[in-house]
C-alpha cells in the first residue's frame, strides 16, 4: 500500500491564483481530512469527509473547497490564494477500528507559499 | 470551544534524565492521540489512548490518560538525542476523525 499520498510537495503561488492540492489513499478508508500547520501551532482542521459525496467544514474552512467523488481521492481547492494561506497542508485518512483505536494516517504534506 | 493545551511548549532535556509533557483538554473525548514530528516531516503516530487510566509504553516513551481530569501525560525516561522532535497531542471528541491538536512541545535533547 502507498498509504496517503499528496501532490505537489512544494508549490509557490501568486496572490489570487487558484490551485488544487491532491490527496489519495489506497486503504479504502471512509474518513478523510485536510489540516493546515502554521509555525508554532498544531494542525488545524480545514475540511473533512466521512465518505464519498459527504463533506463538511472544519475549524478553518474559509478560502478552501473540497469534494469527494470517490473513496480514494479528496482534493483541496484554493479558490483565490492569499498570503495568509501560506502553510503546510496535511491530508489524513482514518482507519475505523472495532477496538475504538481509530488510527490516523497522514500524508507527507504540501508546503505552499503564496506571494 | 474545545481547547487542547500542551505544556511546556519547549523542553530542553539532558540525556539520561526523565521528563513529562502534559496535555489538557477542555471537553470529553473518546480518544487521545500522541504524535511525533521531525522537522520538515509528517506526523508519526505514537499512541492512541481510549479509556480512563489507560497507559501505553513504547521504548522510552510512556503515555497515560486521566479522562476525569481531562489530562494526558507523555513521560520520557532517560532521554536520548534521537528523541529530539516536536510532540503533539490531539483529541477526537466526535469520533469522526476530526482531530483537535495541541500547539506541540518542541523537545531538544542535549548531552
């Protein structure tokens, strides 16, 4: 299994540009999430999905859109990039366990800079 | 509003000594996670704690959970340089994989 993959690894955008961060997992997990990590802070939830066709907002959703057309893919779209969106973005999927230990699998991250 | 507070935020450790990182959270949660992050890397899962009184150990790291006090601790025994990293705790109050993270504790281990 490749686990959770993210592309690109690095990206530089100009203010106002749009782009899509890709996330895919091959573990057949229903739950997937997007987080951003800023210096000196923990990860903050942007959007999440509990299955294909079902998404909802997290703590910091403004400026981002998501969709979930398949179980495998969960892309994050930046509609009009702003310098405040400069961050490291992590995608995660959740393995639901009968024991209750729902393990999170994180992708390698995308480092985004908005000029 | 759910808050997850870690302290200290920075911890300078001497090799061979013992230290503890604290994680307080403000609402009930079914599970508590501990992660390790090396600079420029992703998060590595260390522990998932489910129930009150749960204790898990892996090598020099031991994590415990007190759900009544809403407190988890990560204890480091006989610190070594390889443990230098940032450690995060996170809670999942809704059990939907929507984690709320603490700010992280940066650990630096020196000889």
